[in-house]
């Protein structure tokens, strides 16, 4: 059973009926990684988080939001062609 509690926009999860050996393995791993058990479990959950799926409309909106303040770089094609021409002219 996982109970979620929302406080200050950060969720908490309580996991019941964990095997003692499993918890000990995570404690040992946390120690090897110089982290607390909480930090180790948080990293594990974040690293193994399921991928979100977006509709095409949501994907387009997110791309537009992400690129809205991005400066476009100039097209490098002419520079590449010039460099190739100079290299093969030698």
C-alpha cells in the first residue's frame, strides 16, 4: 500500500510491508553512495519513473513553450560548403 500526502507541493509516500532484507540492501547501497536512505530511495524512484505520454497537441504546446525564448542559430550550411570547397581545392 502506498499512501500519498501532499504538503508544500512535495508528495510523500509511505510503503508498507517491505522485506527487511530489501530495506537493508538499500541502506547498504545508500551508504556506498554517501547518501541517506531517503535520498537513495528518492533517486531510485526518480530514475525509474514511468515515461509520460503526450497527445500530439500537448507535445506541440510543450515544444513551443520550451523553444519560445530560444534564439535560433544561423544556418551553418554555407560555412560548411565553403570549408569543403577550400579543403578539396588544395
